[in-house]
């Protein structure tokens, strides 16, 4: 039986009334959300292809990565919308970076099909740029 991993990355942002710095962080968070949703959809398609383009164990690892990223992403988004201080946001940014690195630097390597790995990696490029914005704006 094919596994399907559905996960909504609901990082919907309310930008009105936010200070400029918070708006930039919110836009970066939204960019990450869209890139992660696209990457997850690509992984789901590859896992459920016939024959599968990603083996079951790697599909499970990647699904776990997306859950971690979505969970920390929701917390980060809430912190941004609440206009929390840099001191409050930095640990959340670090947790997000750790989850993203797990996906991007370690688990994507488990995709043996080079075209699939390249496609997913390319999709994540947009998220990497937005992560850099958040990282820079939180004083890192």
C-alpha cells in the first residue's frame, strides 16, 4: 500500500499593522511555507509514483522532516506575528534551522534518483533565501 503524506503548512500571515521588520520576517516566513509545501508535494508524488522514485524508508524520513518543519514553522510564524523580541525569536529560528538542515543536508541525500533529488533541492532554494533573511534579521 502506498503511503501518502499530507501536511498543510498553514503559515498564513496577517501583514496589516505589522512594523516593517515584522513584515519582512512575515514575507520570508510565507516564502518558506510555499517552498516547503511545493517540496512536500514533489516528495509525495515521487513516493507514490509507480515505480516509486524514492524508497519507503526515505519517504518516511522526509515526511518526519516536513512535520518538524511545519511544527516549528507555526511557532516561528506566531512569534513573528506577535512581534516578539529578537531574544525570544532566536531559539525558534535555531530550531527551525536545525529541522531544515536535517531535511536539506542529510535526508535529501537518501533520494537515489538524481533527477528527483535535484528537483526537490531546487524547490528548496527559495526557502533557503528566505531563511537567510530571517537569520539576518534576528541578529544572527
